[in-house]
C-alpha cells in the first residue's frame, strides 16, 4: 500500500514551493538586516572601530578630458579625519584639484537651506546627477533589481546618480587661461573671456573668463558677480565681428556677389542719426570685399539696404541672434535684440554692424561657426557623458544642426575672411604660410547706463576658424574696456594666434596650403 500522491508533478511542485519559501525567507532576512536594522548595526560598527561618519555629505565627480581620451579629475570628495574626544570623525568636503582652472564652468557647492547643493556652472546644472541623497546611500539591492532603472535613466537624468564627464580638454583650458591672464594683465580690461569650440558639432573644447576665483576658496570672493559666467549670461554689443553675418546673408540671398561695387560716402544720415565709418573717411566706388577688409559701416548699410529690413531680420534670426543656444550650463541669457524687429531702417543698419543689439558670447560663437561649417547652426554643448553609479553611461550625442546657409555661401564668406587675414589684418602680418585662417576683429562702443555710448570705452572682440575651408576649431575672444588701445586688432590679434598655434601643435593639425 502506497501513502501520498504518486503524481511526479506533485513532487516537483513541492520542491519548487520549498525552494521558493527558503528564497523568500532569505530575501526577508536581507531586508531586515539591510533596511530595518541598518541603523542598529551601523551604530555597533561605529562603536567597535570608534570612527564617526558624522558628515554624510557625498557627491559625484566631474572630469575634464584630454586629446587621448583620459579623464582628468576636476571635482571630487575629499575625506578628512579629525579627533573628537576618543573617536575619529570623518569629514567630507568638495575639492577642486585644478584650483581656478575652469572655475566658471564648474561652479561650486554651498549650503542652501541647510543642504549642500550645486551653485553655478556644472555643479548647479547637474545637481540632480551629482548630488547624493543620504536616504539612498544604502539602496536595497533587491528593490533595485525589480526597477526599470535603465529605462528611467534614459528618460530622466535625475532618476539615478553618477559622475559628469565634460568635453573640456584640460590642456587647451590651461592654454586659454594663460593667454587670457596675460592679455588681462597687459590691457587692464574689466572682463575678458574666450571660447574654443568645434564648429562642426558645437563641442566646447575650452571656456574661460577673468576675473575668476579658486573654487576651493569661493567664500573669500568679495564681489559675488565674479561667480557669474558672462560667456553664457552676459549680453554685449559685439561690434564688427557681426559684419560677416550680414555679408553672408546678402551673399546667400543673392542681392550681392563678390564682384559687386558700391559708393562708400563715409558718412550717411539715417532717420536723424549719422552713421559713419570708423574714421569718417569715404572710399568712393569700392568692391564689397573692402567692407570686411576695412570694416566699413557704410558698406554694411548698403548690404542691409539691398536685403531689406524684413529679409535682414529673418536671416539674423536664422543665425540664432536673440535665441538661447540651449547649452548645458545654467542661467543662459537670450539677449536684447528688439531692434531687429522695430521696422526702423537705422535700427537694422546699426544691428548689421553689431551695435544696438546685445547678445551673449556663446550665442555669438554659434552664429559665427555657421559661416565656416557649411552653413549649419549647431548647438553648443559641454557635457561628453554621464556615467551612472549602476554602470550605465549616457553619451551626449549632438544634433546635426539646422541648415541656414547654402554650403556654397559658407565657402564664399570663408574665402572673403581669409582675404581679410592674408591682406588686411595689420597689413597681412599674420598670414600663415601653410594654414588658411578666416578671421575678423570687432570694436564696439560700450553703452552708457542712461543711454548713448561712451566716447572712450570699447568692447574688443575677435573670432577666427581654421583650416578655413574645413575648420576643426573656432576661437572667440572678447574683453571690455581695455586701457590704452582703441581697436581690437591691437589687443586681441596676438592672443588669438597664441591659441591658434597651440591648437595646431597640440592636436597636430595638418597644413591645408
């Protein structure tokens, strides 16, 4: 006589049920140990080793890169053990190993309503990624297993913590910083800044501004305006570096070509205002190339007339003038560009040579990059990737950019700007034998707070890209109120070429002529 169920499937069910019960008990025990009784066991461990982890502050790291793809630590957590009676107390602090290198990009961490949060720069923009919630420090492994973490990460960066890897090349950043420091000291400018970018996709290779500060000692800063990154949030009337945009618009629209001539009268009255060349001199019948070679305001008035105010405004909006770039840094400004849409011709004419409209440096370099990259409006970005603590990596993939100019227009305006460098910039002194460089200077009067302009205060700017017909790099420089020089060609040409020569050497840029 047999006892029990002889069905073999029944035995299998029993075994499975038994294993399931054991596994369930195991999970419940882990939850009990890791979650419910966590505080008890942590207290016991602390008392055994007499170490107080009193400061639970923790945060992800930020990295720069280099040409080899190495990650260079730019922000980290440092532990400091101090004696507290008969115990050791571990304190955690945010540290920046590179000091003031890249401080305007990085920002810092400070208390905000009793919680340490990112302030300014990357620390603020990615505070949800870099921050560490103490309640999540001891995440239940099994809860994590049954959560769609991968799906959540890809849709919302704040779901999970990690590190941030930037596109900034640490060696280029150091070189830019050195050149800006030298120039700042030489000309005693109020503010000086620069950006190095890949014009093909908007990747920021370096970004710096002075005066600056050491992120490790940010509390010693007396003027809080120093924290602000004016390359992103400052708006300026950029002056003559805007003229190539006006010229490219006229070429693209087909209202002029390289062989067009106009009568340069030196001074014109427009709606009760007098517009004049920088020296007030007339050039008579002149080829449009001279407009860029000699930076002639009257020539720009001619181009805007040919375009018409509406078409002119349409092109400038295509270049992103007056629109945020969307760069992954906080507090970006859109600019002050209402003159583009006023319908008053003198407003359009002055905007055509960079006065009467105020835009950010990052917006400026984006617009100028379209001149050399085949006519695409790319979106600048400074984050290479987010490396999450669970092992996943989110690579930042730039978009292809909007086509705003014909590819042929890009080549034509680049050719005109190479002519400026080879023949006109300090009479051809800076022509490079083996490299084509497309560049233009800008000198703009600084507006008075109550209206009008200072007679003796200027903003100097300079941009250039190379190799001109397939550019790898575009460099933008500016400074406000340099002392002892009126024109940007006097103060920024040499700094631009110092950076250019460094980039050629560092990256091994091949000659193109």
